[in-house]
C-alpha cells in the first residue's frame, strides 16, 4: 500500500492525470461522421474523452434549454445557437464552424438527378427528408422544392424523418426510392460506394451555415475540457477534417 501511495505522489508531481476527463457534446446529425474524426484527434492531443449526443438541431436545442448536461453544441444552422446564446445558456457567442451542402442520394436507383421532371415522375414513389421543423437540412430541402416549383406536386411522396440520420437509414435500407441528406454523409468512408448521389444546385437553397456554441454548463462544470474542445474546433486539424467531408470552412 505504501508503494502505491508513492507511485501516486510521483505521478501527481509529474503532472500525469490519474483519471480521464470527459465532456459531452451535442452534435447535429449531419456532422456526426466528421465529428468522430475530430473528437479522435482531440482526445489524442489532450487525453480528454468526448462523448457525442447525436440528434436534430431543434431537438438538441430543446434538451439544452431543459437543462441537458452538454458542454458544447454543434448545430446544423445558426438560428439555434443564437437562440441559446440569447437565452443566456452560452458562455460565448456562437461561431460558424462550417457551411454544409445538400445532396440527393439513392441506394435503390442506378441513375438519379435533381430535375423537376425526374422527381415528379411516377418512378419516384417515396422521398426521404429530415423534418424541416427541427432539422436545417430538411428546411433546405423544402426550400429547394419550392424554388424549382414542385413542392405541391410531390408533397405526397415525402417521408419525414426525425433527423438526417434517420433519413440516411431509410435511404440505405431502400425503404424509399431516394432522399436528401448532407454531403458530409456520402463523403464518409463507411458510405463510399453505397448507392448514387448528386449535389443539389446551391443556388436553389439558402446557405447552410453551421454554428457551434460553448455552453454555460460546460464552463461551469468542466471548464478546461469544454474550452479546449471549443478552441480545437477552430484548429487547422479540425478545419482539415471538415473540408475532407465536403464542408466549406470560411
């Protein structure tokens, strides 16, 4: 027992931690694959474990407002982080960490395109989209439909999913003919070679600027870990990872 105490004293004196600090980060579903790589690099660099909670931005915001113990929030838009900041639940103003892109994806069909004629055709029976009420990529999809003048014509084909993650599941399982998701999803190594995808013309929907915010819970309870991770999101490593997943970092 005495030897054990001596080892503890020596390690403490050397500045070596005898525990692994852990932080919890709320992550919009579209960014989950890039986030895995970012959190892995962060843990390698700091020894701090990062636990992601994946969901739609709207639902995660509701959880944060109801007191969920998250240190940082990565949203799929700027609206939700701004609302959190205005409600005094954040320690700093949000910043835009990436701009996302919308794609059309199918695991069922060999050839796809984004033309009104194609999407209106009888061969397309079901189209998966994320819930536009809580998921920014769902809102962008509805905006795309309206801008090309087909929303009313295809509304009966739409299958609304809780988040991009669920839309991806429907697409991959071929429960739908095709669906709209984030470019970061189809760029993930696990998804490469699965089905066909094509980018939606960016002029047909508003820019999907995505903000991160450092939450007050984080600075109150795990200030070191939460601040380090928030800073890491702006690092060259994190930016490089985001760009590899098809995001535009301004």
